[in-house]
C-alpha cells in the first residue's frame, strides 16, 4: 500500500495480460494517477534495493 495512493487497486487480479491486450483497452484512471503509480513503484523498488544492501 502507498500513502499517496491509499488502499486501492487499479487492476482486477483476475485480468490477464495476453499479447498486449491492455494496450488496446482504456484505463479506468487518469494519466495523473498513472504517473503517481509509476513514481510509487519506482520508490518502492528503490527502498527494497536499499534494504537488501543492508543484509
């Protein structure tokens, strides 16, 4: 969970990606929200990388 995005999902877990299927479909959130999602993913990965270096 992200403090910026809250306890919410942006894709149903049952959806499957197949041959770029998602590229042809609209997203159900704004471009601004997509940018925040990207930023949060990058932040979480960077934090995990830093934690892994400590061990």
